C-alpha cells in the first residue's frame, strides 16, 4: 500500500511540474521516487518518510542553485520588473513627508517616493530602485 501512495505522489508531482515548468516540485518528486523504491524492499513507513525528506532536501540544496542559474534564465521580465533600473524624469516634486511626487518612466506616469526620503525637484532625472505597491522608489541619477 505504501508503494502505491509514493507512486501516486510521484506522478502528481511530476504532472504538476510539467504543467507549471517552474521547478517547484521536481525535488520532491525525486524524494518520492526514492521512497517508492524503498517501499518495494519493505522498508518501514517512517524510514520511507525520512528518505523522502532527506532526498528531497539534498536535491533542493544541491541542484536548485544550478537550476536557477541555468534553467529558465531567459524568462521575460514583466512590465513592472522591467522598469527597475530605468531612468525617468520627475514631473511633480517628490516629497515623502507630503506623500507626493510623480515621475515618467518609459512614457508612463508613476507615483514616486524618494529612496532616501529627501525632496527631489521637478525635471530631475532619477533611477528606479524598487517598486512598492503602485509607487516607484527612486533616487537622483549620479551626475557625470
């Protein structure tokens, strides 16, 4: 009976992995496969579970950095991710104390806040450092 459970878990995890292609369950699928084979040799259920956890963690720890670096590295950034690091122009004074300020980045107007809580004047060129909700966090561009 344990073998059937591990096999079903393996199939479900592999199908989920194929459906998402997000490298989220493949490590646990490997752990369930090892537990499945252990159950075929009549290993106790608690040792099967320990094998599942240990193999899953080992796979996760040692292969995830490789997977993150080399697999799915060509994914397209979303519109929001793509503006981080972009340059924009202040069109309304940015003042965190007044909760005011707007910038234009790539032709789109964004509510903005200063990264260092300082006031940034109109027509100042800024770099987008982060996004918090619907606001961009900016700092003045370094002068050359």
